[in-house]
C-alpha cells in the first residue's frame, strides 16, 4: 500500500506544507493513521479516504507550525500575515479554503499534467524556467500546458476550475 500510494500522499501533504521534510513526516503519519483506522474503513473510495487522512495530517502539522511560541516568530513576518484593514476576514478564509481544495484537485491530476500546472500556476514559473528545469523545448512546455488545461476542462466540472 505504501509503495503504491506514497507519491500521491506526499503530493497531497506537500500541497499544504510546501516543505519536503514536513510533507514526508505528514505522509508517514498518514500511513500510520490509515493502518490504525483500517477496521473503520467502509469501502468508500480508498484513494479519496487516504487523501483526506493525508490532508488532515498535513493541516495538523501546519497548525503546529503556526502555534510556535511568540518569541520565535519574527515581528516582520507576523505583520505580513496580518490581514490588511481592507481585506475581509471571511473572504480571506474562503480564499484559503478554496486554495486547499484546488491543491487537492491538482494533486489528483495525472502526473504529467500535475507537474506543469503546479510549476506554472502554483509556483509562478515562466515557460522559459520550466523548459530549462525539465530540459525540454519551449514549444513542448506550451503544448504540455495546453494539454493539461484541456484535460481539466474535459474532466472537471466547470465550477471546479473557475
């Protein structure tokens, strides 16, 4: 089970934590939790169940990071995290929840599409940067991104990608 799903679980955790070491820890905790929870498994979609557990473990780790003692938090960093007076707290929470949901959906994309979507949209890389990192031609990056977008349009409901 670990060999089959480890990459997927890692990607789910990484989409929340953005740190490979923390994502590895979350993935390991997720598999331990799955093992402990197998008697309660109700024959629903196993991969979905596993993804949900991985997501919750990653969120737990993220919450622990956010609860660091006050003396360890840089004042400038805490000011950056405060919402601006113009930003509605509810709107920010909704946006954060949508970001988590989108990250989960992206983690479920086929690998060739997931990588290009994450690089371009989530990491903000340019076509040139992606081409250099993957050592492919610029036109290849363009066509892969086009095919990934097409796959999303064909497989997701419109409200899931808008």
